[in-house]
């Protein structure tokens, strides 16, 4: 499989550990269900990037599951976090939105889905740490502007539209500056019920994300 996914690592870095340009994210070690959903979203044109769309167009679901399982199985060290130039007020505001949310705007904290350690929740929700600021900023902005979509109901679109562009920029910078814990594995379960319905997560049941007919969860 490592030989068959060289087309992926050409952009996403050796073993999928991320490219140095800040726009191709790490895919190594992300939950298999999340990776599978992203491959589906690119193949089925919910996400738009010509190279990915064309690369995945001829591949069937079974092959996408194999690719997802391969990268999910890789445990590779993370690089040191990036420095941030945020001011004290911006840093505090970003940290508050990530860890507490904003009830007045019905914005849940990021940790409600992505886990208290922000390393994700298996099988469908990815970690937020160890990702480049530019990538995080671009994806949150894309959801806000309807340029990125996920399975309905698209919870990330709902969240991104409730926060201002300058808040998105601060959150991206704050997250990119956080160290990844030594145990970067995704949590096995959600600590509490989800804030609202999100893709197929609430109805996923016990289906394996890599088995035929499994529910498609949220994509972030």
C-alpha cells in the first residue's frame, strides 16, 4: 500500500506527515472514518480541489477504505508547534472559543467534538493540533463561504458561519501554536452528547467506518 499511495505523499509529505508549505495537511494517524469521508467528499465533489477530484474519481469505496486504513495506522512524531504573533487579547479570545465556545451565538467549543485534548474523536472526528495555520485558516474560511461541504447536516459550516473572519484567523494561529501531546491518539468516545446533529455521527451506531454501509460522519 505504501507504494500505491505515493501519489498522496507527493503532496502530503513522506508517510503523510504534512508538506512544508502549510497548505497540505498531515493525514498520517488521523481517524480512519474521517479520512474515508474526506476521500469520498473529494471523489463525489463536495470538496473541490481539481487534483484530488481527478485522482479519486475512478476509485471505488473499497479502495478508498484501504487508503484511509493505511494512513490511519501510521504513528509518526509531530514537529514542534509554530510560533504565534497573536496579541494577548486575541490569544485569550481564541482559547476561549476553542475550549468554552460562545453560548450567546450558539457556538459550541471545538473540544466538544474534537476531544478535550484536541486530538480528535474516533472514528470520524480529526484532531486539531499539529496542523499548519494556513491550512486551518483556509478550511474554516472555506466552510464559512460555502466553498467546502460535508455530509448533511454540515455542522462545521454552521459553526464557521457563526464566527467572524478575524476570529477564524486567531483560532487558526492559536491551534497551530499548541504542542501535540505525547499520546496523540484520538479519544475513543465523546465525553458528552454532541452540541447538535453533525453528519452521520449521531446515527453511526456501532458500524465500522471501514465496513460497507457504514455511516458517514462529520468532516473537518
